[in-house]
């Protein structure tokens, strides 16, 4: 009971760090993420808000069982990769993954095979594929996972309604002149093999940018 009381007092400060990491840390390397958590800990402490010593997003938000599922789907077990997966599935925005070694690409495809038993398939298309929008509309209706590979530094304007989740009160998403029934099980992923892409601020506010470049820790694992 005493531990629960202490944890409750620390909850606000800990959640501030976790929310900040989910919102802002995705593009950064492990070194900078640790520095961010340390800076936020110090700033929050100075404001008189109680916070756990050594607080981290991974420590607060990680589900050990879910992590085992992710690593079984070939997600590297280093902290950076696990944090990326947490942000990927907890952020409100769809993920755009910087993935020069195709780590994220393989992970999503492997994970979708496990999810397929629960009714979630995966469709994967390159941005240049002329059939992309047709199958994307079907995936939105059927609640499937959809992966767009080889994204460049500019996103197709046709993806705007999906990125902004422009679902109306009737539960439909407007794409062009079409009203598409929106299935809440639908998930959208994007990857780029560009090692150091430059995205405009207008693009960055629409996606959750994640750095999946291989780290020394990931290689060791």
C-alpha cells in the first residue's frame, strides 16, 4: 500500500517524461534520448514536481510480454529498438521509419504474420506502385495493416487524409472524392532506406519519425 502511495505521487512527473519521449524523441539516437530524459528529469524536479530518479520511457511504458512478442518477430532487443516499437504503437501519429538496413521493414512484416491469426493481414507496396491507393482503400475498410516502402523526402499529397486521420462523425475517411468506411483496426506504416533524410516541418508534424538505423548495441544483441 505504501509503495502504491509513493508511485501515485510520482505519476505526474513520470508521465511527463514518457509523453515527451513518445512525442519528440523518435528521430534521435540512443545517446540523445538518454540526454533528453536526464534534462527533463532535472527541469521537472526544479519545478517541484515529484518524479522517479532515473526515470525512462521504457521503464514506464514497456510491457515485458509484448516486448517478447516483438523480439520474436526479429526486433533487436537493444533499448533504442524497443523504444521505437513503443512509440510506433503508442503515438497518435502513424510512424515513418528511417530504416537504411531494413530492420523495421522486416519487423513489421514478421509481426504482421503473428497478428494475421487475429484477423490482421499486411499489404506492402512501394510508393511508386500505381495500385497503391486502390489497395490502401481496401485495407482501411477491412482493418488491415498497410506498409509503404521506399518513401522519399516528400510524401504524396494523396496520403494526407490518412496521416491526419480525417475521419468524420459517420466513421468515414474522405480520400479524393470517395468516402471510405474507416475500420479502427487499420494500421499504417512507412519506411525509408535513406540514411539521413531531411523532412520539412510540415511533414514532421504529420508523422511519428523513428530512427531505426542499426546501433552498436543492436549489433551486439
